[in-house]
């Protein structure tokens, strides 16, 4: 299989990122929050979306890493590794008394900076509901006002059930959580072919 990074079109303007969140396992990896982004050239989105959608099992409404067994997770990881994507993961090891929303803001600040450096112009987050989605937009406005993020970068929200591209970010989150809690199999499968950049922040 051709490495996915070789299918990444260098210098192309118009990239989209699809972002999901996760908290790690509280017993083995406490106070950890992460955001994962799957970055794709806009021209490749329809084909990648169809490919990930085809991995759904019959009768399932979506692909959800948490619901898959080991065999299926291996298949999903191998498929994602061959897609024309770049993955960016930001991980925060927070303090015990730090609220998840504060951890998200720290991760979001770094993630948007990294995505801008990859010439991403649209970032789609999985919707968490109107109130939380507004928090994301307010965060973007604050970063713009500080000139940390250019005005051209915009965010939107989509329901995970309706956007298969978000299922990829969900799988990356799952693979990273398992890596951090002792099972590197899936993340190593993806890293062997794909461009995956994992950043730890304080």
C-alpha cells in the first residue's frame, strides 16, 4: 500500500480539518484531555468520506471506536493509515482540579495554530450542543482578537452521526488513548504509513 503521506498534495490551498475530543481513562491516565484532527485536501474529502463510511458494519448508524472489537480496530487503523490525511493530536495533562472545558481551551488554542500552519481554512468540530458550540466560537473570536489566528480560519460544527470524517478523528483519539494506557498497536499501525503529529502541552 502506498504511504498516505505520498498522497498529500503539497502546496495545495483549501484544506479541511475534522476534529474530535476525548478524555483518557481516569484510572490509568488521569486528568488527560486530547483533541485529534484529520486534515484533508478539500478535493479528497468526498472520496475519503465514502471510504470511511464503507467501514460501518451492517446496521450501525456510525463508526465508533469504543464499540469496535480488536479485529475491527485493526482494520480501521490500517484503512486510516492508507488515506491521504495528516493527523494532528494535541494532548494536555491537566491538574486534578482543572475542568475539562479549560483543558479543551488549551488544546484548541494549540490545535488551531497548528492547523493554520497546514493551510487549513475550515475546521469542523463534532457538535456538543448549542451552548458548548458557542464556547468554541467565542474561543476562536478571542484568538483572532489576540491575532493568534488569522481571520480567514473558520470553524463549524457537525453532528457526528452525519459526518463520517469525524469518525476518523474519533478513531485517532481512541488509538492515542490506548497508546497512552499500554496498547500501542493501533497507533503504530497508523504511524507506519501516515503523517501523525502528536503534541503534548502544559
